C-alpha cells in the first residue's frame, strides 16, 4: 500500500523510462533543490521523492526512517517493471539514497547510487567522537542557558523534537557551537521562514540528520560521485567511507560549479545523461 505522506514528483516519461531515476533532496520537503535537473534533458524521466508540507513537520525524522519509507514506496511504484534503478542524492540526500539502496537489496535492482557533493557528515561524525567531553561545570552552565532559551522560544516544540533525536555527539556539538556561540543572544524571532531562529533551526536539523546516521558497513550498490568545484578540496565523507570497496568510483569534479548551484550545472546534467545511457538495458530488453 502506498504511503500518502511520500510525494513522488515524476516527470511525464518517468514510468516508461528504461531506467528508473529517483532523486532525494537534502531537506526532505524541499523538492525545488532539483528544479535544475527537472528543467534539463533528465527532467522527463526524473522522479523526485520528497515529503509534503513544510520543514517543521519533519523535526523528529531520521535518515533511517526516511530510507525505510522511501524504499517501501519505490517497491510499490516499480511493481513488476524489473528495470534497473538509479538513486541520486545531493548533500544529506546522498545518505538517504544509500539507505534506500540498502533497504531495496533483494527487492529491486539498484544499478548505482549517484552522490552529488556527498555529505561531510560521516567524517565529521568520526571527528566529534574523538573530541574530549566538555568539563562538567561548563556543560551545566550551557545546559542552563539552553533551558532558559527554550522556555521562551516560539519554536520550542520543533527544537525539543530535534534535540530529543540527537545522540551524544550531536548534542555536544550543539552546546559547543550554538549555545556557547550565541550565549544569551540565541534568536527568538519565531518559526516563520526568513527568521533568524528558523534559519538556525533548519541548519541544525539538517546537521542532526547527517550526524545521527551511521552508514552501512558494506556498500549496498555501486557508488558514483560528483563534486562541485567549490567542494572538490573538502573531504567527501560518503566516498571516503567506501573508498577501496568494489564499485566505488573516484569523484568527478564539475568545473565552474558551487555547492548550492551544482544541481543546476549543464556539465553535471551532461555527465548524468552519459552515465544513464550506459545503464539502460540493451535494445530489445526494455522493462515491461
């Protein structure tokens, strides 16, 4: 049975394409991240998998939860087509794509996962786990500041939901880099998009999703990686986690692109078209 809380924004030719092409946003509700791909030659065959409603509705979600629900939806969607699937993810969306691929094992054929500016979070997670804990007195003071702020925050419910989903490493990071940095000046200007508090919550919730997810030990499908020119010199936590595994390719740099604009790059579009053409079944073996 289909999950009514999962939205499939499908191009007009998506159901008939020889390869099932699915993309997962970094922020589950934000399908507009893929507007550039939808307007490209890939658009007719592309399906963006996302959540209805606004971002605040998903304050207590996780990569594992999203991956489970999306995988079930793709099994329902693909039915008896028996065509290969390609799963794309940008930033945190790449973590979701890997998790979906893991959950589709033995149920659908995932030809490869495409990571675009793959998440830094696996590497950052390892770094955080190696940091010494905050001194007890400093921690107690920061926790007190946080409690006073939450009591007055118009976004208290969303903050509380996100904080409850944080593990020890993410909570420690929140105290160090948010509460300590802002102190008594933590924003309280409300939940409306564009407010300082909403912007901070949005960044931290995305950080929580990425840091809270543990990658599977084995690579569930071949991994192809593309990096914007802006991020090419930064660690690629997803690729680095699987470097040396069979099926993990070296990242390709998308010249002239930045992290926020790489999905709009015609060069990336051309490379994805070429990769998909290599994946399509031979003529005469088209899926039903």
